[in-house]
């Protein structure tokens, strides 16, 4: 299952800046055809204050070489 987009509040570990961003908790690529740029956009966040980019813990389910892979 792919979860709906959620608005989240992020506090940057680099500079302490708090900001709003969007993310999906999970994306199932067997159900939704998201491209790599969209997956990265929904599973990472970049601080507008200092530019630190980090993962925000999305689960991505996809088929790789006929095997279903779960990436966190």
C-alpha cells in the first residue's frame, strides 16, 4: 500500500531550523509508478536554512531481479 502524502514539521539536526515539508511513509512501486525523482522527494528533506539533506524514513517496496525488496 502507498500511504497518502503527509505534511510534517522537521527540525534540522544541523542548525535547529524548524520547517514544514511533505513525505509519504510508504510507497509500493507495484501499485504506483513513481519515478526516482519523486521517490527521493517524498523520502528525503532538505533544510532551507543550511541545506542539510537527510532521509526521513520512507518504506519503498519494489521488485528487483524478480525479488521484492523493502528499502527504508
